């Protein structure tokens, strides 16, 4: 994949990825701010601000006027807030790139933050929080991270709580915006039917006026948050967090503390997760679902943050079968830790990871997100070809080494949502 990277005079980074014969274009703006950099009294504000940027600008002072333009060109637009970054994008026909830039940059640079809209949107976000609460397959992972990172912003829910959301004011938004929404903390990625010269010209036109700022406050804020995670979370034995809830299906996340983003073993972790539970022929899928019928979904994946991470297994099971499902999962993890994998299984795991990457990069939005995430979180974009080379370098010895490092009792954590009164029986099961 060929791409170009430039930095404007104000510090804003621009990445362009021309995609031959693409009829669409995606313009994506990423910012290095997420919920982990919030104060407790405004937890959820980064996500709330993401909502507010869709509610009107000086040029288009209502949500309808913004959405009407996007609908009139058949475009797709959305945003997402994570724990360390926020993303906004519009995808549309390549011929509409000028309009896409105009709308997206107008939203990010000129939001009204109208107080009436703020009050109205509070109800929307409270309903979003309720929706997540009633979606245990998603909620259980949030509970897992609360277990991993107690009393820390990294363990807080991205959307916050209804009580806090209702108290957030326009002044709170303005403080967040001033602290984090400036060009040195921003990346623009343009992918699809576009060229570098056109991208730079449009970015300069719509965002070149943004005033650069002293980034020391941002760096110190992130440094303090990262250091707090390293200092606080020293685990010496398996941990369990149960959310008692009447459900027809119990949901669990079972995982192990792992490495930070950017370390060399990240690719070994990806292949390890694929072998364990990455597809319908993976060890866990076969053992838990196919052979025993214990779960509808069972999978494994890795998560990386700036200074830490984890590898986890996710499953939804009948409440009466959760004990058996946990036992089988731990048994398969133990086998992977103790026994060297075959070259055949290693190669299958590698091809699984590479194949899913290749399929995802057929879409201009996914290409923008792929390169943009590396740039905003790690400081430099990485091409898919580089990723593939790194995956190809993974050996069976690497897999077993990382498995032995990760799969130990003092790194083991389990979160459960289901109709159980106590988590004590689960903690007694956590043996490897």
C-alpha cells in the first residue's frame, strides 16, 4: 500500500492513501484524546463531546442542516470514542470530496456547543448507557476492564454514568476542547479516489487556520495517567468480578494481563489469540462449541493500550453450564501453554490474521482507521505490508514463550454477568 505523510505548519499530520479505481473517499479526523484522560467528576465527557459535534456549527446551526447535506450525497458519517483516541469520519463518492472536507472540518473546528442541545442530548446519552447495560455481551468487557484497572480512568466506562452526564456543562466541554482539540494532537487521513496534492490542498484550506498550541499540558496529562496505571495495578492472584443480573444467558470475559501497544510481541499475541479462539476451527471454538455445545459465541482477542494490555476470551453460555465452560477454556489455555504447536497450526493462525487484515482493507474507511490509529497512538503510520512481515516472523517458539509468560495465575482475571449470587465459586476454579 502506497501512502504519503505530511505535516502542516501548524503541526497537523496528513496521511493520503490513493486507492486505484476506488469510487469512494473517506476523510477521517483522529484526535489523541479518550476517556482515560478525563477527571472523575466529568467521566464520559469525551464521548459526550463527540455527540455534540454533530449538533450544529456556525455555518450549519442545527443537526438537521448537517445531516441533510450528507444524505443529499448518499454519504456515511459517524464517530467513535475510545479510551485513548476519538475518531470522526465521512465516507462518500469521490466526486464529493470537497463537500466531505467542508462538513467534517466544520464540525470539528466550529461546533456551536449550544446549551439547549447539550441538555437535550443528555437524555440521548443516558439511553445509550441503558442500552449498553442491557447488552451483556458488550457490558461484560467493560466490567472486565474495571476489574483490571480499579479506581482508574482506564477502568471507567467510556460513556460515563447517568448521574455524571446530567451534570456536565458547556464550560466543561469548552475546557476539554481547548485542552485536546488542536492541530498537534490531530491526524487527518484521506483514502480512496484521491491524490496527495489534492488532499494537502483541501486540508490546508479547511484546517490550516487552526492555531498550534504548547503540547506540554497534554503530554503531562497523558504521562500522569499512564504512570498511575503502572503504579496501581500489581496483581498477585486470580481475580473475579461478578455482576449479578437475571439473564437467560451468562456472559464471561476471561483474560490475562499482557503487553503495551507498540512492543514487538504484539504480533505474536495476535497469532496466539487466533490459534486459541480466532475462528471456527480454533481450539476454543471446537472444544467449547462444537464438541460440547456450551456456547453460541466464543472467541479470543488482544487489546493494547499505551502502557499495558491484555489477552481475553469472550463467551456466552447457558447459566447452568458456565462452570463447565470455564473449565474447558482453562484446560485449552493450559494445553497451549505447555505444548509446542505444530507448523500447520502456526501457519493457519498467521494466515487467519493476515487474511482478515486484507479483507478489512478493501474498504476506504477501514484503511483510514488502520493507518490513522498507528499515527495518533504511536506517532507513525505502519503499512499493511510491514504488519504482514512481522506476522510472518512469528515462530512456534514465540507462541509458547508468550503463552508461558501470559498464562499464569497472577495475571488471570474473570468477569461474569449472570444470575449468580456469589463469585466465590468462580474464583476457586481459576487454576492453571
